[in-house]
């Protein structure tokens, strides 16, 4: 009896099948971060078609073409005006515009280590920045101007906390800043 010709199917032990499946799923159905777009998305339509139905541009170069003036040729005023595409899901565009018009709140804060550092320096040396620079707790060897900048930053981002701290240092007297 003759041998069977051809290569046998062998299992590849070097590939992680679980990881490959996860990558395939991620490529097949990407995660859409924007909630307005995610709710209106249809898996049966293409990306370009989905975005066109929402009133968004898939290719910005086609949406607003760049006009290059031709200096040598005389300019003609025969522009072809394309009709805007029909927006089938205007609520997406309205939601995006409403979200963009909301005021952005400042979320910048200082680390607790920096706050403790500034409070320690103020407690020990008041406004003497040269003495603060020579202090043994000045581990990063900040210069007097760097420490002054850190104190100003603390004063700017946490004004009520700064004022209460200074009042507690002065024994309850009011602060004029």
C-alpha cells in the first residue's frame, strides 16, 4: 500500500490560541469610546456609511477639499456644488455639539507629598526661602525660587486650604493675602 502524500496538519504549540482569538475579536469589532456614536452604530453597515448617516465625515479630504489655485490658467467660477448628504441620525451630531459646548472643569490638583512638603517648609521657616533651601527635608535640593514657585502653586490651587493652614500657624489671626 502506498504512503499518503501531502503534509499532515500539525498543531503549533508556539501560538497562544486564546490571545489570537481575543485579537481577532478586537479587530473585528473595535470598541467605540464615544457614547453617542456607540449607541447609533450599526454593525451591518460599513464605517463610511455609519458616519455618513450620523452626519460625520469619514475622509476629511473629501468632505472639505483643498482648493489649489492655478496661477498660470485664468480662474473660472464654475464650481460644482455638491448637495449635502442626508443625515439620518441627527441626534448623534446634536449630542456631540452639546457635549463640546459644555465648559471644561479644571481637574488639576497637587500631590499630597507636595502639599505636605510645602506645609512643612512654611511651618518651619515661614517666608524664608533661603532657609527652606538649606533645610534637611529638602531632599530634591530645590533652590529658593523653586520652593517659592511650589508655594505659589499650592496657594493658587488650594486657596482655602492655604488660608486655613496659615491661620492655624498664626494662632487664629486673620490673614490678609
